């Protein structure tokens, strides 16, 4: 055999005593010298494994350097799938260095361990046990057994009743890919000079909490009429009255920036945050929203105004926003597209709110009234000389102030639709309407068949399909300080006619109890809004150099298509061009109308 110590010198060991290391360790027995051992030189490599330097005779030998942290694979692995796949690619013929082929001896397949507790194995045939396999060694008997099972399975498929029940059972189960993935456009185009300062997921907003703040009334405006409970609380499908149109009434959608009462309160220092109940409810119920929307936030030296763009359709109600299959947005020619259904729902809600009031109270809608000791000022938006309508809509505006703490005082305009009088008690109420357009299009039952006996099933379906809209209505009722929320059920007389409707029934809900039923937490509502105000003040203070009272700027709160709220810092002049263009268009239209009238008078 070759000795490594002597091989370095090019020799071959013929005996044990010829090894130089052995001779150095044992000594020369012939001379009688003491045994000695000479320590060979060992190089220590602190950077990894392997020698520090290589002899010249090993310089041409390939060497792969690796560190101590590298993972080393197996030297030989005959069971891995990669090797089996390579063997299949080589047609099962592996060649050794000698050119001889070899095959594995054990070709038995891996045993299938069947466990009925595992869900992914359910429905698979259970393999035969070892005893069964030994009992059916005869291939003919085993083949007859398999054929018998196949014949039994084929016979069971001929039972049409069982097959239909099985298909219906599987069809009713939810699938992960059933929901139509719709990519919705943003409500406003993000421009290049916008700066994103913050983004929050809607799921994270649902965890915010804040104590419900104290509130006080500042002013009442408009008119407050009595709800006609005798006429509308006893409605059913047999006595369903038609929904009337109030085309002579004017409805106002005025943002906080153009509200003269809010302007006076801001100048008087009544608060430092100003908004409307529609904007507040949109923010407070934002974790349920699906459609994109945006809100403009203007900061003017310590004061924050929440506003909407002039060209937005923010005031329109949504239809089936949270449904499994919401109405199509691109089919503009259909009467059941999202835009036309939204307009129909908003019109129904306005007309229903006027129809449920007593006629003797609704006649003097333009006059200020005293109800329950409250003195109401005239409608701040109604100008008889400039309006082409007979009277404004019959409702009351309630301006309130909340103290949220941390120096935040919110002033908002809320809406009260009616007052409910029973015996000597008087309660404030808001009035809203849910509309049925075509239940067959989304697989629901018709209201006329179930609303008299199963009204709870109807509201449960609406809580699933219109969770955002009902949450906004509940938030507006709580903000207005109303105890009751009156909801009407309005349906088309015919599914193909969106202009004719009937009132199928009404329902009374206490605002706080309905919020609990709809899983709407009042503490979470105020937590979301307070978080947003603190975020705006923090960003404004950072941009102003430390003091928010010196900051003048504008932000845009955008609901993205990815279920998140994103806050952008925009130029101060953004949005002003759109409003000025609309004002110019209105002036041009007025001039053209005057010119046409003058021309007609001259001709006559």
C-alpha cells in the first residue's frame, strides 16, 4: 500500500518501519535511542475549510471553495424526484464509467397510507389491505372485484334524483373564484404633482377606538314636520300606495365650504373642524366601502374644512355596493346599470321622505316652525326670487358641536326628517327608503312574496348587499341625535319600468339598536374620524415648520381600489378651476336663456 508520508517523497513503503513518521515516533531500536515524535506542520484556516496553500503538484486539480455557512447536499441520493426525473429523461438507461448499464433492484411502489381524517383524501378509494391482497392473489378474482365496483358506481349514476341532489349540493357551496373581479376606476385622477403622505388599510381602521364625545346644539334651520304614522305604519302588499313625485320641491346638496351658517360659525370661532353628516358618515363607515370615492380637506390657519368636489356624484346613493355581484358599471344602455340605479334610488329616497309627512305640516314647508320648544330659522339655502321651485324640501338642519379632545372641536350640519308624536312623547326621526329594482337578476326572492311575513329576511339581505349604505344612514341618524330611523320598502310596479313604484311597507328601528344589529361600533366611528383629523394636523404642522395654526394647504383623501385610504397633499389651487368653469357655464346658460326670451318677445 501507498503511504502518504513517503508518497510525498515519491517512494513506496515496503514495511511499517520504513515510514518516516513511524520511525520518528518509535525511535531507532537498533541504536537504542529514546523514542521521539516530531509534530508535523498543520495550517489553521480561520476563513473556511481546506488548506491555506496548495503544493505545486496539486495546482492543476479543480477545487470548489465554500464557506462554513454553505449548505452541502447529499453525496448520493437515489430517492429524490429530480434524479428520478433525470432517469426518465435518459429513458431509464444510466451508464457507469465502465460503460455498463445498471437498474435498481427494488421496484416496489411506495405504500399509500390512507387516513380518513384527512380532508384532502376524502372521496379517494381506500386501498386493499395486505390481507385482502393476499386473499386476491389470483388476478382474475381481483379483476372481478374491481369490475364489480365499477359496475356499482355506474349503476348509481343512473339514479337521476341522487345526481340532481348531488349537483345542487355542490352548486350551493361557495367558491373562491365565484366573485367577479372588477377593476374600478378611481373617482379622481391622481396628478403628477400630488404627494402621497399616508396610506391605511381599511381592515386596520376597523380596530380604531375613541370615546363618544359630548355634543351640544348650536342652531336649527328649515322646517320640522310630523311623521304620518297612521297612514304608513299599516301598509302591506295588498294596500301598497304608489310613490308620489314632488317635482315642485327643491332639494339642496350644499357642502360645508358653501354653507353660510358654517361660514358664520367658523368666523365666530365655534370650532376648528367643519363638515356635514354625509361626509362624516362616509368616513366613519369607510371600512365597509367598496366603490372608490374622494374627499377634499382644506386647512386654513388652524381650521379644517371637509368638502367634496363640485363635479362629484357624492350625494347619490349606491345600489348593491357590497353584494356578491354588484350591478354592471359599463352597461350604460341598460336601465339596471350602476349609474341609473343610483339616480333611481336617490330620487326614491327624496320622494319617500316627503310623502310620509302629514299634509297639513308639509304645506308650509318654506316657513320656520317651532317644534317641541325648538325655534327654527328659515332655510339658509332657499331664495324664493331666484328659485324656480314652489318651496324647499321639508326637513330640518341641525348644527351641532362635538368636543373630541386634544383641542379638536367639530362643527357639523346634520339632517332631521321628521318628528314622531305619540301621546305626550316626541321623538326625532330620520327617514330613508330601500328600493327593489329586479330581484331575479341577483337571485333574491321578490319582496311582494315575503315582506309581509318575513320582513327580517328582507332586511338581512339588504344588510349583506347594502352594508355601506345602511351603515351611513345609521351614522347620520346618530350624528343628528335622532332616536328613530324609519325605513321604507319601495319596489317597482314592473321590473322593466324604473319610473313607477309602490310602497310595500315601512319599519321602525331604534338607531342604537340597529347599529348593534349591523355591527356598527360607535366608538370605532369616532376613532376613525379622530385619527384622520390628527393625521391632517400632524402633516400640516410638519409642512408649516412646527405650528399647525400657520399652515395653509389642501389634502385629498382617496379611497383606492385596493381597499385602502390614501392621503395626498395637493396644490392649493387644485379644484378651483373646475368650480370656476362650472360657474362660467351657468352664466352662459343664463345669458342664452335671456337672449332667447328677448328674441321671442320681439317676434311676438
